[in-house]
C-alpha cells in the first residue's frame, strides 16, 4: 500500500512540475552569421585544428619520453 501511495505522489509531483513550466508564446531568436571579424577567436576552425595538433604532439612526446630506459 505504501508503494502505491508513494508512486501516486511521485506521478502527481512530476505532473505538477511539467504543468508548471512556462508555455505558449513565441520565442524570437535572431542569429547574425555575417559578423566579418567580430567573432570570438575560438569560433575559427583553424584555432581548433592547431590546438588539436599541439595537443596530439604533446601527448606523443610525453608518452614516448616515459618509455626510455636508464642504463
């Protein structure tokens, strides 16, 4: 009986949370893609490519350096 009661309360609570969400109305989203130099530095694809290359080179250098033997 307790399990059924708590299940009912959980369903009732989740339903109240869903119905309490703000609904209706329209959202106006204006995205300007013609920024011509106003974009942030991290929005450029070449920055990500250079960053990934540096990361991979660093990773390779660190993993190769740990495999050396001390004579």
